[in-house]
C-alpha cells in the first residue's frame, strides 16, 4: 500500500520558488492498477519521481507499506518515458542491470533476463544493442528490465506515448497480462484518456499546475483484457466523464502558460 | 562549457574523422579504397613530373622516384629502422604516459563538478597554449635529452585526452544516471557502471587526437639537439643538403602518422560499436 500524505513539491528556479505539486493525498492499494492523467506540466513526472525516491517532497510524506520513502530501491521499478536504456549494453545486458544488485549467479541473471525478454515478446533480440531496436522494442526492453528485478511497485511514466497505435495496444495487453499474473502495484501515467480507462482500475485526474488530485474515477469494465472493451457503452461514458474533467484543466493550464510567457517576455 | 565541447572537433585543425560505425552504402564502400588510391597515385605522378619537366627545381624537390630510391637505401643501411625506432619509442612513451595520467585525472575532475568548474579556466589556458611554444621551456628545465622530448609529447598528448575525458563524464545523459539511481545504485557503482562506459567514446576521441599530436610534436622535438629519430633525420639531411633523404624522412613520418591514426580508429570502432 502506498500512502501519499499532503505531499507538495516546490522547485527552486533561479532563486524563485515554483510550486509543482500541492497537497497531494492519495492511497494506492497493493496490487492496484492506478492510471494518472493530467494536463502537460501539471507535475505527473514530478509525482512519479517522488514515488521512486528520486527526489524528496518539500512537504508531506510518502509511505510505502507504512515506511517513509527515503530513496530509490529495487522494491520499485521505474519505466521512464524516454526508455533510458544503456546504449553500450545489449538488450539482455540491459535487463540484467537491475539484477546485478541482487545476489544472483551470472547464469541465473542471464536466465532471468532472457525469460523477461521473452515475456515482452523479444526472444531472439537478446544480443541487439538499443540502437538496433525499434522504439517499441526499446520500450519493451525497459519494461522487461523493470519487471526482471521483481519490484512490488511499477512506476510507469507515459511509457507508450511514442508508439504507434498497434504497438501500443499490444503492449497494453501484455502489461495487463503481466499485472494480472504477478499482482504488482502499478502507477501508470498517460496522456491518453482511453488508455487510462482501458488499463486503470481507478483513474486519478490531476489539476493544472500546481498539481493536485482533482478527482479519482473508479473504472469497472468487467473482464478488461478483452479487445471488445473499447466498444462497450460504459467505455464511452467513462471517456466523456474524464474528458470533461480534463478539459477545464487543460484549458486552465494553457491560459496559465500564455500568461507566464507574456509576463516573462 | 561550449568551449570544452570543441575538443572533439579539435581547434588546431585536426578535425576528428568520420565517426566510427558510420555504415556506408555497400558500393561506396567497395569503391572507396580504389578512389583513395587514385588520388595518391595522381599526387605521386604530379610529384614525379613537376621536377622532371622542370616546373620546379629538382634540387629542392627531387622527383618521387629519386626519393623512393633514397628511402630504399636508408632502409637497407638500417638507418631508417634506427631513426624510426628512436621516434616511435619517444612517441609511444609520451603518448602512453599521457593516457595513464590523463584518463584517471579527467574522470576525477569530471565527476566532481565543482573541481571541474574551478579548474576550467586553467585548463582552457593550457589547452590554448601551443605545446611547441613551450618546447624551449622544457629544454631549459629538462635539458636536451630524452626526458624533455618525452615530456613535451606527454604534455601535448595530455590535453586532448584530459579535456575529452572531462567532457565525456560531464555530458553523460542525466536520464541514464537517473535510471541507474532508480535501480538503487550508489555513487561508486554508478561511476563504474554508467559514467565510465558512457564516457568511453569521448575518451577515445581524445586518445585519437593525442595520437596525432604525439607524431606532430615529436618531429619538432627531435629537431632540437637529437642524435637520432625521424625529425633528426629530416633536419640533418636538410642541413647536409641530402634533399632526397630529407623527403624520405618526411614521407616516413606521414605514413607513420597515418598508420597510427588508422590503428586508433580501428580500436575506437571496436570499443564503441554501440554508438550511433
Ligand atoms: N527539476 C526541476 N526544476 C524546476 N522545475 C521543474 C523541475 N522538474 C519539473 N519542473 C516543473 O514542474 C512542473 C511539472 O513538471 P512535470 O515534469 O512533473 O510535468 P508533467 O505533468 O510530467 O508534464 P508532461 O505531461 O508534459 O510530462 C513543470 O512546470 C516543470 O517546469
Ligand atoms: Mg512528464
């Protein structure tokens, strides 16, 4: 269980303080799939960094199973939007990276890495370097890398944003399969409303900056790994609900940005 | 910091060659050696004909065939081997020492950002001081022997390696560092597993530039108070008006430089197959 209690994050931008997140309160159940949507620049990545222990909140605290998060750890796996693979390592060596911090023999490491690559459909590509893989393949390597060290929590930052619709859908299904099998907690940030509804058990909508949780929409669509889900009438209902929640925020964010640009210029 | 980045493309005119791993289209690749040799053959032909047709004074630029004969004589007498060996020992000693000194130093300076900021002005100053301008200083302090020659080569080779290493460490993609940190890596393992491998291409660029410097500076160093070496051969031949011998020395040094660069390029390619 993850508890986010009154979390705020203030950046110092050349002497001026800049509030990215404010009063975030949120509880994420163990094994839950939470999707997060919000306008660009509202602080989604910032929130994920805090959950990953990659930066510290300026106020409030984050509890992971009752223990405050003080830094990164292998109990949480982060999938970054820009893949963040190590270009000098082959696919399989990239997946091994996180395993090198565990007490495993070389053989066990390699085996586990191979297994997780096959899990994301990349058997046969083990020895390719990242630049020899397509964008979707790289993203899958990054996902395999995060899965391989078996974190309890997966933190994913718009992992599918750069992919074409086909690849995205197949990766979404893969992710759901893995999630259902392993029972991991997943926090999945996305710009796509449909993606959020399709994947999330709940969808958290954030406000424009400073980012807060505006609303959390529970989604129940029955057996969710089936392709027809998107065509179901409830799907459309959720989409309209989330779209209207988001629309105001996106508009506010746009005006805010315009105003800031004007005041700087 | 933009000024540091230039080291990759170099400021003294030794532009870094095409990056390793650039894959040319097949027909181009197979034609390239032939095309390159055509240019060389034309050059040699011009060299042969200009003096023969009296466009230039053969006393100062003897035809290539005369130079080839002189080169062959030098080779047979063992003189060439002796000079080449003397030169190579100096070059490689200075070059090797520079690698040993500059890479660890560069890694440390690059890693500790405040140190890098602190030292940057000094590094810039030294980098822009031509090594050869300091040759008299080296001779004054270290005498005319091997020490001063190897030291000046060491000095010249140090800068490109040092600056490229610093730059390599400083420009490691922050996202990769973040990604490694997210997997629980501490500072030491982060350095070993991310910073170091990520800097390898930059370090090799530095090494390759240093290889070129080691030959360039060598010749000049050997023109002052040496008893052997290709620079000495060139200088000495000119002094004694053995002009074909002088050109034989010049050709040898260029070929040597070319081979050295080729070797380092090959090595660089092997160590950075992943870059592209
Ligand atoms: N290190 C930082 N220093 C200063 N400001 C920052 C820093 N990181 C983020 N910000 C600011 O905080 C705000 C939130 O950034 P964040 O990256 O979390 O947005 P986001 O919701 O992920 O946006 P997007 O959907 O475009 O990825 C932005 O306005 C950004 O400018
Ligand atoms: Mg973001």
